[in-house]
């Protein structure tokens, strides 16, 4: 009589997904004055500063130019690092990933 052995296969957790750098640059290009790309990259303080400068003071570009242009140039070079730095973003809709089964719960 064969003994029934339950074979357990260990599946490593999925790799975290990074934010899409191309999407961040597109948001920067089209909506950079409003800081939309920073909201996407979860840099909320910088996003709010750009949003306030872009919306409240936008009619007078001479005032906002001193604020927004340096911020936008700063963003141009820091978007890739910010996209890599974002914490793990797991796709919980992925059927391969089940938190309870990965820890031995059924």
C-alpha cells in the first residue's frame, strides 16, 4: 500500500514591478507643469509644489518660470531613479501569486 505524500512545491514570490519610466516621462512631457508625473512616482511633496505653482501662479509665467523650470529640469534627471526606488508593487490579481499559499496556509 502506497502512502499518500503531499508534494509541496515552493514558489518564490513574484518580483516587484517597477513604475514605468516611459509613462513617467510622457506624463512629465504633457502634464509636467501640474506635477502629474510626481504623483505617479509617489513624490507627493514635489507634486503638490508643482501643482500649486502651475495652477495658482500659471497666468504669470515670469513668476512661475523661476519656480517651475528648475523643478522640471530636476525631474527630467531624477525620474528613472524615482521609478526604481518605488516600493514593491505586486500584481495581486496574478493567479500565480497567492499570499496564503506561499506561507503554507491553505
